[in-house]
C-alpha cells in the first residue's frame, strides 16, 4: 500500500472539528489528487462512503474534471493557495452544483498535501442568476413594441444554438428561418446586417456575465435607405458607383443624380452601365430588389 495513506487523522477536538464540520473537507496528495482523508460532509455530498473515497482521486470519481483540477493547482503554484475558486461539479445522483474551493498546502513529514474546504453556493448562485434574469427580462419588456428583435441564446454553439427567448420582433425578422441562418449571416462581425425579404436589420450581439454566459442578439430594423446602403457593401463598387447606385435605387432620375453629384448625365449613364454589370441586373427597376436581396 502507498505509504502516503499512513497519515493519521488529527485527534481530540481537532479531529471532532474535522469530522463534524458542515463544510466538506478533504486531504489529498498534491501530485495526483488522491484522497487520504475526508470528513462526513464530504461523503454526503459525493454519495460515497469514506472507504470508497480513500485511495481514489478527485478526477477518478469524476467530482471535478482534469481541467478544473489544473485551475486549482495553477493557483497554488502561483500564490501558494487556492482561494474561492468557483467550479461546477458533479455530486451524487449525477447532479451538478456550484462549489467554492479553498485549498492550502499542509506538511506531514517530508510530504506535502492539500487541505481542501468546499462550500456549496448553489442556492446563492441560483438566487443571483434569478436576480440577473429578472433585470434582463425587465429590460427586454421595456423595449417591447419598439420593433427591435431580441434573441437570447444559452450555451451558444454555432452548429446547434439553443435560443430560449425570442420576441415577436425577432420572429418577424426570422420568418421561420433557423437562428443558425442569422448567426451565419452576421458571422460575429459588427456592425452586421441581416436581410430578409422585406426588411434589413442592424445586428448587435453581447455576452452576459451569467454562468454559462448568455448571448444576446438585437435586431434593429433599418429604414429602406439604410438597407440599400448596407446591401451595396456586398458589391465591389467604387465610392462614386455606390453613390450613384444608391440614388438610382431610391428613385432618383439620371438628371437628379447628375445634379446631386455634380457630374454630367453621360457620366451617370456610364456609372450605371458598370453598376448593372457588377450587381448583375438588367435595368434600374431591378436594382433596389437585387441590392436588398429580394431577387
């Protein structure tokens, strides 16, 4: 048997405090996290008897992951202790809770061990999340009726996003399309624009401080002129060609365009010829629908 398991439990009153503490406490090896002593609270939270825990590791019983243990060990290497490290851990019945880990190094002869005290903060964490959710949903209620679309995504993943809140404005914008289409369209670049059959939206995203974080997507409907300007960015047009295309798409005649841009009507016709080729339309009546993505 490994001689590290021969450490004896503290005696008398110290032993009583260790065993009866309401907080789970464990003594483990630093190298591999093997338990050499645990108290009653630790056995209750893991659902394992003391005999089943001694000689096992925190990662081995899947209480924490290797990555989580590395966070604790790195903190100890840096500061000599780990203080108030919040981790989501697995406990008995495969339940996941939030715990604060506080670990310090203790010496026994020539060997160093970790004394870890755990505090269950699940209730306080849930209360804080409820408070944040209340503030968040109050804010979302405040913008109801403005036409702004709102989507909340938890556990954001591009291939399988999980939207748990979509307001009427966002539903109108998506019009039955999956949220993934929106994420692909904006591609995390801002400012971003999302085109539908009838409208254009400026898209803004934000991550909250929730654990896990929530991704908030706001879709602000733009007037037609802004939609056209946004759509023109998708084509390889010069600055003058963009100005000409915008005016033509918003109903201005060649003469009006010439007057506004201080150029001749002949130059306007020349610009439009190049614009039609680059945007792949045949006439100015197709220009606006093509820029807005309707064709």
